[in-house]
């Protein structure tokens, strides 16, 4: 979250989601967790593919898109030496 200097957990709230969106996210939940696991293990090619597969099922999944883009960026440009999966945000 912008302005924080220590890592914070972020949760996705479904209250504003449609029933169809919730159903798709629950359908891809286990695969999404697998994508996170390989992402944090710095296996960005695999992570990128997993998140791309999720987006084929649910193109509106903004969190999957976020991780897809991050995995692609890190696969292409590498990660800082001290990287632990935490992103520093400078804007909302």
C-alpha cells in the first residue's frame, strides 16, 4: 500500500463482485495459489503462464493480471538482489 514502509498483507474483498465473477475466482483459486507459490519462488516463466491461463478463464481478474505483468517484468529484467516478493508502490 502506498506510503507504507513495512510489508502489509492485502486481501481481495468480494462484496462488490458479481456472482459470476466470484464463481470464476473461486474456480481458479487453487491454480491462483499455485501461481503465487511459483512467483515467490522466482519461477517467473511458470508463474506468468499460470496467470495467463487464469486470465483466459476470467479476463476481468485484475489481481491475476497484476501478477501476470509482474512475472513478465521480472522474467524479462530480473529482480533486485534483495527481492522477497514485496513491491514498493509510489502511487495509487
